[in-house]
C-alpha cells in the first residue's frame, strides 16, 4: 500500500505529465538545448542517465531499458521543463544551498536530510566517492578530500564536496550550486536533485545510504 507522501508525488507527476502535453516542444528545446529528439521521444541526461519523454503521452522512461523512471527523476525532469526561464544562463558563481533564492527556510532540513546522510554514507570511503564521480562523467576536485564537479542536467552543474572524518571529527559534506540553479528549476527541486545525485553516487559506488536521507 502506498503511503500518503508517495501518493502525493505520484499525483504531482500526473499533473506535470498533463502540463507537458500542452507545452510548446520547440520553445522547450530552445530554452534547454541539451534536449534532443529521438523517434517519438525527447531525451536528456540526469546525472549521466539518459531518459526519454514520450511526446504523445508525456510519460518518462529510462532510455536504457524503457522502464518507467523513478518518481524523483520524473519530478526533477518535469519541473526543469516547467520552470526553466528563457533568460537563464550559467553564472559561474558557486553558492551553498542556503544562498539560493528562496532556499533559506529549508536550510536546516537540507543539512539534516541531505548533507548529513551524504557525509555518513561516504565516511571512510573517499576513494569510492571519487571513482563513482568519474564513472558518472564528473570531474574530481582538489579542494576537499573527495570533491567532484558533476552535472545534474547539462544546464545545472553541481559540486559535491566531502571531507572524511577522523578520531576527533565526523565526516562532513557540502553541495554547491551555480547561482543560476533556481532560474532553471523550482527551489524545492534543488533539494530532490541533490538527493538524486547522492543516490546515484552511492549506487555507482555500490554502498548503502546511511542516515536520514530525504526519500520520495
């Protein structure tokens, strides 16, 4: 039996699916040049995984096996389509979540349910994080123990930064966004995108999530 939260997300996906059917696909592709057309699909990548959106139905599938995409991926893709501004552009100004437009009220929850689980998950395993980043097409960074620059969408690069713990201090983590992130997507979706990134990194590293990671 589905819980109320899952039901609500499924209802949100259905609402967005219907909105997608009414979107001007040409204008959408002009706003987001990373979108491609393949047969009856629009395609794009999210953390290195290719998704297809059927133009006739609005349904989203993982392109590798044509299976329905996870709810978190569907909502992240739909909200990108719905909120991306035609004037949005990469600013190369990196900020923590709390400094994104409209994010301040979600900061404590973000730290507890995103950053803390990220740190706990990769505690003692910085090498696995670095290798997972590379496997997803990211670039390792030098200004943390295992930092990486990784594209969520092509228009939305993110920096996942990790410092391993020791006998005195527990592992720490942070995630930086380009300041343009909320010009491309709703601020609440920047949270679910961070969660999806952590899930993909852990999946690729073949380790289990630890801590109270926000789940959809």
